[in-house]
């Protein structure tokens, strides 16, 4: 398969980019942050976004979705990365949509997938329990309780947790087995604490104390969620890598423009070779990430056997590139880069969050080594 | 079945029937390659035969026109041939600067007479070429070259010195940049071809830090060259030089791409051992290798993506500078990690155990990757100006 977008994908990229830069540019995030918005996102705008079909990408056609793939979801995420738009796209339209499509019962699918497509529901994905992403160490426990389950444990870094209509919780149900459970946030024993994050995007800590859950809340088979979880997390990681790519692109555009415009010593600072070479290296890194991210997204869609390795490579590379982009961005902007008024700081904060999300560069480099047999 | 599929089947069958078994062994070192030329000593009868039968089909240069000794294949067919050769592990029958560099330049800029005279001999491996570009005082600033060619009615007289001439001591002919006018820097340069056996040509090998001598100093003392050996217009050689440098960059940039080599992680694990859980026992080396493999995977996909973009007419010619820069830096990193993984064993310089210090010598040789064919700094200048549009010198 050619490592370029096809015509439809190119049109999707252009349209979502135009939509976001017009309706939800960085200023939109800034306004939500400064007003300490209770929801942390604008539900009306998010619905307009869904009206374009952008939330329906991964929802199967049978449930009113577009039935498209990771490449298209990556295109949306890349655009969201450029504008830092804080919508529940990753949690709901990617992680939850793919989990439901893969493992959901017909009843669960019929209830939730059309709502995801229409942006009528927020579903938060609760996996992490500690400061670092370590899905192999999930300790939240669901024990059999009559015909249902009793859930105990805590989750952290749960995106959109305080505004969610439903959680998907990964819980240990046996020594080796994990189970994915649909949990109602209003159930007795659920505690939700919104955590205001450095990037002004939504996240929460959750506690479950003896939460009773019906048998119909299991997604797929009990004790056997490992494979679905791995697949969904890898999809999420590839999509986050695309978001980091969009972010790096946007930061680089800002920085490059500044290099051409800012004058010191009677010349544009972009004339100085010390800066030119760093800009050129950053450009090359971004192009490398672009190729690798598209390769990973394509593999998720077309070549599952190779997807895990490519996704780990892509997430690691995108983390490193975006990190370089924001570091250079702030440094090359000089003093103005340190001011809250200027957008570059918002990009730096968001890049840090996206790096941690579902595994940083070190986590994924370790996976690459393990998969390559050393 | 599509025509291309038929071609694929026939090609595979022909290769299976005709490629000698010895020529399907992995290439172990640079000396396994067939460079051709008047004085080339074939390593084996199989190597000689493989060159001969591939040359007869024009498949040493599959995409060149048949009239010039090529295979007359379309780009797609040539890609199929390449893929089938790789699948069967067939060695390239011939490698040479004639194929990679002069050939493309002559096809684009040569006269019909020049094409007919030189291209078939390149295709059949009869003449081995070297490249006379750099001079002691013209490295990164190549256009300041001073080797002088005095223009007479039907010939030129060349005086001067070239340096870093790859394999000049083994080459039969040279393609060379010479100064035919001092009026202007870039538009006083001509691109000229001549026989290394011409009176007045001498070469002296340069010993590198690797202990090997792939490069020479080359001296010209009143060398007489027929006027018809100038390629393109007189004083217009810089255009051809730039065209060729792009090819060279792509070639050196592709160094990171190699088949039949043990993956780095495996090589390192064999060298330094594994812990109880099977991980490479040096944690820091393991992390560095993983980061390297990630970057290498990205580079391989960027090469592919650049090709795909170019086929769509969306490519940027300056991208070859980006690829050259990154491929060279990546290859240097590869050999740094290899020599580090090998530890003290990798430092043995002579003897059978180290295959005469192959690892150490290759590690040292790789340091030239970011100097030859335009330094990394020059490539970054090109990216900064031609792609990013940054102002300045």
C-alpha cells in the first residue's frame, strides 16, 4: 500500500482541518481554561463536529456509523492535535467505539454505538492505576457477586472521567484474566474526582468501593479481555501518535514563521545557521514521524500481525519528535515563548500529556526491544 | 493474469534457472561485489558468468533503453525484477559508479554519440568509472574547484589535482569537473570524460583511519582530452554536477537499507548476553538499540513515502538532502552501537577471529558517511533554504 493518503482521506484531512481551525482553534481551549469551564468542553460544538461524521469514523455502518478505520481516525486526531481541541474524541469515538464494536453484545452495541456517532454520550476509558502506564499491572478487582460482579479499586488519568455517562473499566477477575466492564458513574460506591491537568484537558481519578455491576455489563467474555484490550490500546496509541504529529506540525509552523519574522542584529534570526540546522533537523524528524505514523495506522487496518510493533515504534517516535518540537519552539521564541499569552506553552503542556498517555517513548522502546527478541 | 504478473513469473523462472547458486549467497563484504572493468579479477567463475548473462539481457541496468545496453524495462518491470532478485537472494551482477551516476547523467545530458559509446560498456561491466569532483581546496564549496582545462580547437589540456576519487587506482575512465572559465564561479565549470590511461594521469591511494584505501589523490599533468568528450555545453557542467550529487545523496542516504544483515538487537544479545528474562543484559545498550531501531523503521518508511510522493508528482527534490543527512547519521549510529556491543572483541584489528578487524574497520569507515557526498551540515543548509525557505547565505 502506498504511504500516502488516498483521495478521500486527503479530502477528510482538509475538511476536518478547516472545521477545527474555524470553529475550535487554540483560543477555544484557552477560553475553556480561563473560565474554569465545569464541563471542560463545549457540548454544542462537539455535536456540530459529530454532525460532520467525525465521531462516527470507527462506528460500524450497521450502527449508523461510517465504518472507516484507524487511518481516518488518525486524520481526525492529527487535526485535533493542531488546534488542541479538548473533545472526548479519543475516549469515546476511538477507545470506546472500537471496544464496543469488537466485544460489545448486540444490546450494548445498539444502545451505545449510535449515540457515539451522534456525540450523545461520553464514555471514559479507565485503565491506568499509577503514575505510569502499566496495563500489565492492573489491580482493580471485580469479584463474582451472585449473577453479577462487585468492583473494587482505583483508576487514574481517566480522560473525560468527570463528564462521562459511562465508564469502561479494565478489572482483574482472575490471576491472569482481565474483564472489561461497563460501569454507570452514578452507581453506589463510585467516587469521581476531576483532576485539573497541566494541559487543561479533562481527566479524573476514580474510586470503586464494592460497586455492584450486573452480568449484562461485561464487554465480551469475562476473564478474556486481554486481546481486545491490547488491540484497542494499540489503536489508541496510534491515534495519539497522529495527534502528536499534528501538534508537532503546528508548533513547527509557528516556530518557522517566527524565525522568518523576528529580527535581531539587523537580520531575521532564521538567517543564523545555528537555528537553521536545528530547524532542519526538526523538520526531518517530523517527516520521519509522519511516515511512521501512517505506516502504523495502515498496519492497524490492514496488517494486524505487524501492527503492535509499528504502533510501538510510531508512539515512541511521535513522543520524541513532539517533545523536540515544543522544546525548540519555546527556546526559539525566546522570552515570548515563556509567556502564558502566547500559544506555544499550551502546546508544550499538551505534548507532555500526550506523551504520558498510553505509554511514553521509554515504555514503547521497551516493547520494541521485547518484540524484536532482545 | 496482468502483463506485469506474467513478467513476474517469467522473471522468477529465469532467475531460478540461471542465477548460479554461489551468486545467491549473502554478500559478506564489499569485496564480494562485482565492479567490472578492464582489470577486474573475478572472484569466481560464477561471478563472471552471472555478469555475462545478466549483461546480455541488459539486466545490469534494467531500466536503460535497449539501444544503450539496457533491459528496456518499464519502471514497474524493473521494480519487479528487483523484488524477485531480492526474494531469491540474487546478488547484483554488477555495481558501479557508471550505473549509479554517470549513466543517469549521460542519459539526461549526453549526445547520442556519447551514449552509444559509453553506456553499453557500463552495462556490460567492461569499463569501470571513477568520479573526479573534490579537490584539496574544494570540498563543501565544490564550485570553487580549480583543476584547469585549457580549451583548444578540438581538444582540452587538463592540469590540476582531484582528491577523494573513489577507486581511482582501479578505474578505467573518469568523469570529471574542470574549470574552463574563471569569469564566473558556477558557470565556468565543464563536465568531461577521459581515459585514466591517458598520458599525464597518475593516482596515489589515501590510507584512511580504517586502514583501507578506497580513495585516491588523482593528478593531471597536461592531459589531452578530445573536445567531443565534454558532456553538455562548455561551462555548463555545474548543472550536471548538481544532478549527479542528488543521485549520490540518494545512494549514500540509502546505506541504512541493507538486507542479509543480522538485526542489531540480535547481534548485541549474542555479543553481551541476556538476563534471566531474555533481555539484553546491558540495559543502557538495550535502550539505545531500541531507539535506533525505531528511528531506522521511521527512515525506511520515509524513503518509501518519499518515493510514493515523487511518483505522484508531490515530491520536493531537496528531500534527497534530508534523506542523505539522516541515512548517514543513522548508519554512523548503527556502527557505534555495533562496536559498543562487540566490546573488546570488536577492537581486534588483525587476525582470523576478527576477519582482519572487519567490524572495527567498518565502524571507522562509516564516519565518512556524513562527510562524503556533501557533509551533513551542507545537507541541513539545503533543507533549511530549499524546503523551509529560511533566508540567508
